[in-house]
C-alpha cells in the first residue's frame, strides 16, 4: 500500500484548528483532525456547484462571480470551463497556506486556473467580501465548510444565519444566484433561505460523478426581487 505523506500544516485563523495537506501517490487530501475535508479524487459535487449555478447566469454580459473557498480548485476550474472570456471570478480564501499549496505542491491539480486573466484571488474572509459589495455579483458560490453546520470554523456560521444570507442577497444583482455546497441536507437552512428572500432549489449530486457513492447537496437560491412571483 502506498503510504500517506504529510506535506504541510496550516492554522485556521482564529485558532480554530489545524489543516493538514496529505499526499498518497498522485492523490492529495486536506484534513482537519480525522476529518477529510476534500480529496483530489472526489470532485463531482464541487464541479456541480459551479456548473449548475453558472449555467443560470452565463448569458449575462460580463458576469461577475464570487467563490468562497479555493480548496482544490474544482469549483474554480468548472466555472472557468462554463463562462466566457468576459466573465470575472473573485476567489476568497481565508487560509493563505491553501493558496500557497495551490501554487506549490498541488500546482499539477490546478493547472493554469490561477493565472487565468478572468481570476483574482483574495486572501480574505468571504463574509467580509460579501458585506463589502452591494449588487456586486451575479453569483456567489459558497464551499467554505462542511455545509451550513460549520465544521472547520464557528465563524462560518455567520454566513448561513439570516443576517449572513441577507448580506449575500444584497451583494447579488437582481436575479442573482447564491449556490451553497453541503455534505448533507438541512431543512432549517432551506427555511432560512426563504426567509432571507430567495427562491430555492435543492439538488443532490454524487461526490464522484458516478452512480454509486455518497451524495452531497447543493442549494441554488435565486434572489427574489420586488414584483417577482
């Protein structure tokens, strides 16, 4: 059996745990304690987060996208494959080491996505980026944790409460899309999306794009504006 090798560690800002970058052969994983947050073999649901949401706004002129969480770049690369040359994508990543890993040991996974002229990386809390812009984005894609029930960082809960969802709605342009990845369903979160002014679809997708294996959940929430049904 090929051994798993520890490549690097990084502290989550706020002292809320340590991330570990592991490698086994050509396979990478990012761990928090005993929890595997992501694996380079399992990209299906993260890619669907991008393709399902970007399909809804790709016809807009010069669409602007915010991705919360760089991770292993699955969502970013999928968005780039769907959007045209006029699109602009901001990726907010809280942990600077994750960006360094993308440009260093995981460069082969990321390819040329980080140097694409449509992309800007911000080493920042995505919540701060959301709150700093009003009607700034056509789509906001959140994959910053295990879902609405935060695993890696308690502060992430502020993204999924009513106040956080209202801030996301305000940061979207009319008819814009908030897409949220989760490892599983959450009825309370679905209700909060409605209360915050979104019309919502909940989609289940496979983690590995195959017919078997675990299913993840993606909420596709469209900003509800005055006069909409």
